[in-house]
């Protein structure tokens, strides 16, 4: 006795669904879609976190958190590169009235961002040019990248 082949349609996951699956499988990693490509960044080390906290404190001392602007860590920014593109900068300064500007999947309208900051090693500066270009396309002011101890670069 032979069995007839049963064909079921195979639905391929969207880029966003794939990114969500990766994010669930790698807790603590940053998963972003930039230029319609999924990027995964490992959990930051203490040097990275120290740099982010220093910038955060400096922005707070400068009065940028409260009033017309707010300072955030790791919030999503929707990017215009592709249908599912988004990034999660280490630190961002946004307009204060941003609560109702969330778009799809928890990422915010790029129009509310006044500055985004990425902390990375100097060796990764070339990798950040894609993210900086995507931010520029979204109308976000230039990104400054720095490291905890190895120096920094403008991207």
C-alpha cells in the first residue's frame, strides 16, 4: 500500500519574525534589522556599560532629561531602509512628548529622536557606518561612537 504525498504550504518567516525568534533564543543580545539584514550584538561588558552610564549622567547634568527632551537607554527607532528595519541605540535623546509616537513592534518614530549614541570599540567603527547611514536616512542627527577605554570614532 502506498501513501499519497500530502503537500502543505510552507510559509517562510518574515524578517521581523526571524529577529524575534533569535531574540528569544539569545536573551541579553541586541537584535536589530538594519538595511534589511538581521544584526546580533552580544551582551555588553562592563566597559561598555560604564561608558553608556557616563554619557547618561553627563546628559542628565546638562539638563537634557526633563523639560523638552528625555534621555533613554535601549529604546527602538524605526528605520526607513526596509519594511521591518529598526535599531536599538545604546543611548538616545528624544522629544519629551514621545509616548504616543510608538510605531510597530515597540520602535519609535524617528522624528522624535534628537540624538542617538552607540558605544563600541574603535575596530567596529566601519560596521557602524551602516547604522549611522540608516539613522541619517531617518532624519536622526549624527551618531557619535565611543569606547570605554580604547578610544572612539565619529561615524
